[in-house]
């Protein structure tokens, strides 16, 4: 791995670097482990401290709120059911309860079953007759709750956050017939006032959250008081505390982008949540300083070890450097290949001895290699000569084959064709001299056989050597052959070729016709096609031919190439194309048909 990453470095540098890296990894890994343990211990201690603080504050607030609820229940118990319709008597009862003035400095209010204010102490002008009927706070108590705490709001009179604490007034049957409630301010020193003066660490916070209202009721950070909590999904840990009542510690990022460690505590009397948190940057600052000191010490130790190791290795590897310089001069041809003097019997000495043996073997192999190269060149020359003879023989065989095809075609057309025509004529004359029906039928059958034989002979003659190719040119010959093959095979033939223009060389015309002829034969025998496209076109000074079908296709690039007659036919087509300096490509895949594309190179205009 080292050689791949640092190919230009010396061995000494690589060894020093490797030891340095391993040392750094070991020391820093140990340092990281120690720091992690210290961080975990301090974190657990701080989390326990914060949890204890949150637990104490929650218990203290629960106690204060329960005291107010107990006072309200005592006042409610003194209001007999028969005086609920007499606001004056209710006011007298409220005045007698002096203890409530310290706990509810904003006063106490009594409503009837419809939520309309019927009595209050101390009186406030214009407030009697007001209604809280549409509030959740009122509906909870009338529905049967033992007590309820309203959503905190900003008071219209004091302009400070406040909330209502209420209990039911019951008739003789125990049914709620009204509500007694008092308002408490978040800034009340007997309730949340001291909370706003508290701190967790230097910049931590303690907040009282209302999960039901998604609101901060009170906080050591005054800017948070009466602020809406972040929307669901912004702070997953806060969502868990609000929805599930999770009280455990956790690290999260606030909506202000600050990472904090926080704990929670549920309040039984109100359903609120006490949340205490401190920024992790402040919390773990001492650990970060300790880490820096550990890592600095590890770095200094590692540098000292690397320096000492470098000096030792320089002394030990000096003979190796000397031997390397000598090998380099031999490699560059500045010195002849010769043994190197072995100075000491250690690993470096063994390496030099191995080089000396390698040098001797190299001299022997060089001589053998030169002899093998000479023999290889002779074999290549012989192979080239054999290939040239083979190609020459192939071209001669092709010319001989074409000449034989021409002769056979002539014999079939001129001799066998004429004889069959004469036979048909004599059969027709003989038919006039035969009177029996049976004889007439036999003669007619004989004439039919002779006509079919004549057509087959003419077809064979055209296949062997179409006269249109020499007389009318490539276009006419291809068009006639394609039409004939399509009629016999039942294809839909799409033929596209220019009808005018200068003709290509005769050998190119013949090769092109034979490629089409063999390709259509393969389609008929193997492709199971319904449509065939034959296209002939000119591209600059080249002639391009394309034969395509929509048949079953085959794997032209894999091991599944066609064998048998189809494979021989493809080989023959490729050889014909090569003989006229052309190039043939076969494009096919199973289920996608086959296309044979040929480009014939020519130095003359093609049409």
C-alpha cells in the first residue's frame, strides 16, 4: 500500500513515515479514548446535575401550584350551593379569605355555569358580566375536571404573561355549577420570578414549556417567554419531550442553530414540562482543552521518534543506496552489467548477492532471447508468405468459381433450355395426333413437367450468373433477384437503390450481387422473416449495401454465432468483400433480426 501511495519516496522516508503514522494512530487513538471516557463521565455528571435541577424546580413549581389549587378548593368549599345565586354573599366570602390575596394578587373571580362573571374580589370596574364560556379552560372544569390551568396570555392590565388556575363550584349532587379561578403572573416571585434569575452554567437556560399550547410559559431567557415553540420536525428531541413526555438527556440543535445538551421533567399539576439545557461548546470546553494538550504531547513525541528513526535508518541503509546507484548506472548503460561487491552478510548483503546472480542469469537470458526473436521473425515471415499464398489461392478460386458458374449458366440456358423448349414443341404437335382422353391427359401432364423443368433451369441459370448484371448493371440485377426471392419466400420486400449514375467496377458489382444473393438465401433458410429491406447507396466514392430482416436473429458477438450453411455463407460473403477491398459488419441479436452492412471502397465514381 505504501509503495502505491508514495512511489517517489525513498525507502527510508517510507519507513519513517509508516512508523510515524502508526505511532500517531496509537497515541492519538489512546488520547481519543481517554478524552471520550472523560467526556462521558463529565457529561453524565452534568446531565445528572441538570436533571436534579429540573427535578427540583418541577417539584417546587408543582408545590407552589398545588398550594394555589388547595386554596381555591378551600374557598370553593366555603361557597355553599344555596349562595351561588347571591353575588353579594359570594363577595363577602371572598373578602374573608385573606390568604388568597398573597397567592392571587390579581384577585379571584366566580362564574356561573354559563361562564359569566358573577362575583370578583377585589372588584374591577366593568369586568362583571364578562364571559369565559368559549375557553378550553372553562369547558374542562364544567366537564368534570378537578382543576384546570388556562393557556398563558399577556394580561391587558399589567402587560405581563399570566395564566388562570380554576376549580369547580359544585351543587348538593356534586355537579359543577360554576367556576372559581384566580390569575397568576409568570413574573410572580413566589412562582416563576426566581426561575427567570436562574442559570445553568454560563449561558444555559431553564424553561417551562406547555405541550398543550406549544408555548414557552417562563424561562431564564426572557426573550423566550410567551414565544411559540418550533414547528414539529424542526427539533426532534423537543418533539419527543412534548408528545411523549420524554425526560431523559439528549443532544439536539435548537431553532437558533445552537447545539445543546438538555434534560426534561414533567409537572403533574399542570402537564407542563421543565426543560434545562446548556450549549455543548461551553459544556465540553474543558475536555477540548485537555484533548489539545494530549494531542500536542503526542505530536512532539512522534516527531522526536521519527527524527531518531531517520538517522538510524540513514546509517543502516547507506550500503543499499550505494548498491542502488551502481544498479542505476548499469541500467542506464553507463556501466556494463557486472557483479556488485558485497560488504556485509546481512539482508542487504543477501540482496546484493541476489542481484549478482540475477545479472548472470540476465546475460544468459539475453542470448536466448535474441535467438528466440530471430526464430520468431522467421516464423512470422513464413506465416505472412503462407497467408499471401492463401489469399491469392482464394481469389483464384473465386474467379474460377465465377467462370464455372458462367459456363454452367450458359450450358443450362443455351443447351438444356433449348432442348426443353423443343421438347415442349414436339409434345404440342403430338397432342394434335392423339385422340384418346387418357393420352391427351398424359401429354398435357408431360407438357406441364417440361414447362416446370424449363423454368427451374432458367432460374438456376440466373442464380449462377444473371445476364442482367453484365448487360443492364447492378441495379437491375439486384431488383430482379430480390423480387424473385420475395415471391418465392412470401416476404414483403423493400428495395431501395439509385436507378441512374455511373456503374462501379465490375468486380465490385459481382461481389455486391453475391453478398445479396447469399444473404437472402440465409434469410429464407434460417430467419423466419416476414419483411426484408435491401438498400444500395453511394457515399462519396464508396458503395454501401445493407440487407436487413425482421427475423429471429442470432448472437453475432458471442459464442452463439450461426453454424452450418449460414456460418459458411457469412464467411464466404466476408471473403468476397475482402477481395475487393471492402468491409462487412454483421449486426444481430436474438429476437431483433439481422442486418448485414457492407462498404465497398472504390477510386472511381460508383454510378
